[in-house]
């Protein structure tokens, strides 16, 4: 009997863990796979919910914990934190020696992981490459990871074309769809009543799921944008509002303090959570009237939940845009106008069609797992530039 293939999966944020959870279950259940789960980033930080506890509660064994030394909330702090992840990840990978490492997305800690894999000559599989988010440093990070990865799992055919433009071999680029959509075909979501009990609120006739992150290529103070956002929410005093915390980009912690204070000013109607958990988050998406903010989930998952999205500003600029998404500028008046449009019968009728360009199959994680366990790794590290 041949030895099991050692596959390491790395997770650094609550949102990305939710997207990876189905792949993790498939890999963990496969007797031919030795799953090595590496946890880093905000999972290990109390200020972002210490979401490693959720991973442990799901029953996954953790092979390594790599702390991210994020000392503050500036771009300098973010760069230093990335360096700490590079050092810690190098040590973890040198000890575990996986045959393949899997990473999703475009976070700065993911770039540190990719650098470690490159130096240690460990093949890297990248999920969700080829996409555009032109308002963020994530744009450059995503394409940089593509060049350091050998195997690519993309969400749509236009993204495959971009990965090919970067010189990757078509044989190693696989269109599997957005992995986050698998939940809509797999899970039983919390009921409205269960969500209300957990959150301590009652969903009114109008309700919003709100997630507004820093836009890392903007030069202004991100807290100004957070205050403008809250001012827009103020224009809907009848609405129940669930605010999910900003991520660990520069300014995220300061924005979260503003959201926390805003929720405290509107008890019983506005709730702030650093992390909702994957199923609760998607359950809220399916329950609210509309989604508002600048999270990728507004473009990827919300359309399959059948709710309109108000996408604010440039953070997601360049992504494929489903018909249920309403784009607006980041000033208060523009946000309010777009939110009112999202509440219209026309917008809700469009959203109810659940048309989603990121959908390719009901079970993308199965396709990814099958490729990971069967791909020929001989010589895969030496990848020539593939000219179109």
C-alpha cells in the first residue's frame, strides 16, 4: 500500500476558513490523504474573535499554529506582520514537509506562505486566482501568488484566461467555480428564529447585512469611510442591521471600534460581531433584505442567497458582477441611494433569480480534492513560462 499524500491547507481568516471548510472535510475523510492543517493570521488573535476555537470545535486536528505578530493598525504594522508569518511559516513547513500546500485568495499572510513554499521547493495550489480587485493591494498579491503556485483552481473561465496570460500551463489551471457556493447545496442553515436568539435581535421588515473593510490603496483615513458608512445606515432607522467585523488590513481595528460603538448606540436593532461563523453568516445572508458593504461575499455568495447587494467603492473593482449587485461611490449620499434601490421590488426580483457567474458545480471541493490527490508532482516545481 502506497504512503498517504501529505497535503497542507493554510487558513488565516474566518471568511477564508468558511470557504475552505468543505475541502478540508473531503481531504480529512480520504484515506489516501494525510491532511496537515496550518492555522495563522487573525484566527489566533483575540481582537478578531480568536476563531481558531471554531476550527477546533469543527473537529479538525491542527498540525501547526503560526502566530501573526500584528502590533498595530498601520501599513507598517501590516508589513512587519507579514514578515513574522514568513518566518513562522518557514519553520512550520520545514517541520511538516508536505508534498503540496493549498492556499486560497489574496491576503498578505498568504503571500508570506507562498514565499516560504517557493524557498522550500514545495508545490503550491492556489484557489481563486485570476480575479481583479483593483482598489486593494490584494490585486498585486493575488497575481504574485499565481506566479509562485504550480496548480490553480479558478472560479470562472475569464479568470483562467488571466492566469494563462501570466504564463501558467493550461494543463494545471482548473475551472471549479467559487468554493463558497458549495454551502448552498450542502448545509442546513440556521433558522430565522435561531439567528434571532443567537444575535439577540429581531429581524424587522427591512434588514441589512453590513461588512465594510479598509480599501488598502486609498490614501485617506479609513475611519472617515467607516463613519460615512454608519451615517448611511442611520438613514434607515426602521432596519435591523448586522455588522460583521472588518479584516486585519491597515485600519481594520479602528474601523471595528467605530462599528462596535455604533451598535452600542442602537441596542436591540444593530448588532456587531467580529465573527459570525460561516453558517451563521450565510444564514444571515439568506434572511436579510439586502447586503451592503465592500466584501467579496456580496458579489460571490449573496447572489446565490437571492438577495441584492450594494457594493461600495473600489475595493472589488474589476470582479465579475452578477445582475443582483448595485455599485455605488463611497460617500454617504451615494450609499443611501444605492441602499434604497436595493430595497426596490425591481432589485429584489433580479436577486431572486439567483444568477451567479461564479457557479460551476455544486461540489467544487470534491473536484479540487480529486486533482490534489492525483496530480503528478514529478518536476512540477520547474515550471517554464507558457507563452500564449
